[in-house]
C-alpha cells in the first residue's frame, strides 16, 4: 500500500512549503544563486541580530488524518501498510516516523533536493540537515531527549537512518535513508547488496518436532542456541519453529560473515534485513564468533537462533540463551525424506535402502535428492537410480578433507579382488557394519555411554603390495563413498603437540564427509606405547593416548593400514571392529592376478605362459600389477601384442626395483628373452 506513504509525504511537502515561506519572509536575498557559498556583511548582521529559530508546531492535522484513514482502509482489506509495519517491527515513535519521512522525501521527489538546499542555506547540500528536519517536525534543536533519540535511537542503531557529515556540528549534519529502506517502503524486498552474499536459502524440511521451540518464541524468547549432532539439523528445526510462530526465517552463514572486513557493521545490516521482513535470524555455524557480532545480534529485537555443534560458551554473550539439544535423525526419518523428495522420480524403498550408510543432515538429504535428479537428467534417464542417489550424497561432502588427504574415486569392485576367503569375509563385514551402524549403534543403542562414536574402524595388516589400498577402494566403491588416503608418515611432526593438531584437523574434516578414510603407514603413529625413559617417550605416549580417545569418538569409516601388525599397540587392537590380514598370494592367486592385471583388451601372444610366471616368480599383487604395466609398455613399443619376452623382462625390472637378486636359473628357458 504505497498510497499511505505518498499521503504522508504530502504532509511533509506542506510543512516544507510553510517553512520555506516563513524563511523567505525574513530573507533579504531569497533569490541569490550563490547561497551558502559566501557571507555578506548584511548576512552576518542579520545572524547576530536574530536569535535561535523557534520551531512552530505542525498545523496540518487534516492531512495526517486523511493519510491514516487510507492506511486503516488498506489494512481492513488485508493489504500491507509498510510504513506501519516498519514502525511496529522497529519500535518507532510518531516523531521517528516524521524524521524518517523528512529524510525520505528527496529520494521520491526531486523537488525536495532544491528546497532542502534553500532551507540549509547551502545549494550544494541537497539532503535535510538535523536542524531543518527538527524544524519541520516542530521540535527545538536543544531538546536533549530528541537529540539522544536521533543519535542512539532505533532509527540510527537499526540503520533505518544515517546521520552523515560527522565532522560538522550536530545541527548541520545531513540525514539520509539507506537505499534498502527506501526500497522496502516502496515494496521492493531485494536485500542490500552488502548483505546478499551472506544469506543462504533454507528449505522447509519436514523433520523434527518444532512445536516446543515455536511456543518459546511466541512467549518472547529472543536468543536460542541449538546444538546439532552429525545427523540432526538445528537449521531445519529453527526454520520450522519460526514458521510455527508466524515469522519468516533469514539464514546467515557465520563463516562467510566472519571473513568480511567489517563483520560487526554487516551484522547490523543483516539484523535490519530480518526485521524489515518481520523474520527471525538463523545464524551458524557458531564456532568462534567474531568479537562484537553476537553482542549486536542479541541487542536487536528480532529472534536470533544460533546453530552450532559445540557446547555454548557463556563468554560469547552476556545474554543467557535458551539451550536446545537437537536430536539425531534416524535412518527411517532420512529414508522418508528421500522418498518424499523423489516420489515422482521412480524412487522406492529398495533404492533408498542403499543410502542407509550415509550420515546426512535432513537438509542435506533434500539437497542430495535434488542433485540426484540432476544427475539422472544428465545421464538421459527418467528414473533416478541408486548410482544417482549416491552421487547426490557425495555432492554434499565438504572440501576441507581434500586439502589434508588424497582423494581417490573408486574404480574397482569385488570382482577385481584376488584374496583368500578369510580376507574377503573380513572386507564384506566392514561393508556390512558400515551399512547397518546407524540402526545397530543409533536406533538399537548397542554401544551406549562413554561418548563413543558410531564409526567403524578396521585394520589392514600385510606386506607391501598385498592389496590393502585396493581393498579399501573396493569397500568404498561398494558403499558408494569416496576414498581419502592419509599418509601418516607425513602427519608426524618433531615438535611437541603438532602431530595431534595435524590429526585433529584430519578427523574434524572427516566428520562432515561420507567417505572411507585410509590411514596408510599407520604404525608411524599407532605404534606400541613404550616405557617412559625420557621426554620423547612421554610425548610419544601422549600422542598414542590421544589417538585412542579420538578413534573411539570418531563417527566415520576409518581403515588403518600397516605392514607390521606386531607394531600396533594392543590398546588400538582392542578398539578395532575388524582386523583383516593380507597374506602373500599363493600360486593359484598369483595365476589369477597375472591374468587380471594383463586385462582383457591387451592382445596376448601364443607363447604367453602365465602358469610359469605364477609358479616361478613369488611376487605380491602390487608387484605383479607393476610388472604387467611395464610389459604393456614394452608391447606398445613392439607391435602391440604382449609376449613372454615382454613379461619376463618386466619381472626382471621389478626384481631390480625390489632389490632382489636376479638368477638366470629362476627364469628357466625364458632367460634368453630378457632384454
């Protein structure tokens, strides 16, 4: 309803006309084009002889009454009257409204610029000064309470009005209404350009029980801290509670806000945005808030719902918040969200069951479902499949872990593994535990107390090249997860405490990622604790104790790989869910490895004797794969078909790399083929 605003500006125009007429009557040179640029003797004399101006009370009751009648009629029709809304949301008095309208007039009618220049006695100053604005409102300049309200009242503290030219005397300072406020009063809800990058869209996710929090907000609670677990959503609960209390929600990314040059001023603009919309603020994630930001948020009248995964620190704010522990989402609740979002895309319970191993927040499930739909369209398929669901879930992984570990996109499956039955059974058990951990450890609470996490920790023990890394990749592929490889030898630091910091960064980054975390060379850190003989031993034992505690609280899927199982501390072994031993392959397995590593697309010569290679060359799987690749290079340079000569030459090169003695008799009749 812009008619009410224009009618109120008509009242301001009449007051401007009256004040211009009053000052023209005593102005000896009203038409001077250089007004304000110089002082004549006559002007100085007039200033000395006249006293301070005495404002007259406004004499336009009929115009004001007519404008308010328009607003009453509009509200009776159910229309929004934005000026009245603004006054209610920000607690403005009638004088505040009048000062705001005086400053606003020049933005809506260009004539006011020239008129204000005349009243300011300075043609270069086209906005109303404090003295002119107060005169138009019939308020004396010396009124202390009015001065204080203009400097520290809701108009300026809420950034509805800016008092500019701070170097001038108070009476000569200019008043300006920010563009965002002007736009709001005219019906434009586009956020301030300075604020827009901080705002995040929050879907209204049908999860959780928001009614108790909504009641608290209705009863006047203004500060809430929601502590969310790994699979719960404080944001979703906050949005639904605000909607339940009749408010909208403005979500602010606190991480982005903290990185800005002036976070406190931006916070004031964010708070203004929420109050203009009549909404509450959802702010997170709260880790270490910038100084002053929470003070500004809690000083405002809008409800502020802070979200984080840490305990509330009383040092963050002097105001005591309502503390809410957000529950974790269950597998059933997340499955219901998948089905709701993708019901029209051919997704049923069987497909959704493949996501049971994923630990996602409710809003992440909604976004992952949208990403899965896009993935299906990219593939030209009308029905969303399991591979699309898993790809959508992987899209929710953060990037922090990629800076600390090497990411591997799994490209091998169970059929590519050549292992004895006990090792395969152990790997399948890891996948089984990962799929059902939410049900067993979460819903059934089979590991209560002790702040234990819901992770799965496995140990892969075996000589180099026996398939430990490849097996981790197969498990990741089976679960639809990415694999991140951490070389613990690079994590260990000679300085006291740095190793723990490096590991904590890795564990913290892994908490928000659905992936398999492979710790290679695990015995570098997870080694046996020793008797304390010097300071080095004591701090090494502290590192081990820290890792014991961190593994117990880890919620992800971790695999520790070591070449020397005997070096792993017994305390670690007791905390492992699965231990898989990788023996050196026997003859039958080596024969399968040679066949698998040479592949099906590389042409083979008739003289290729893989049985001889398996019987004679006692190599681990990694060495066989390396030799097969080398043989393929030789074949590519020699006609494109791999021969026995290429293979035995590749084995000889592999022996050399391994530092093994090359004995001609071991190669039998093929020694002459070695190049």
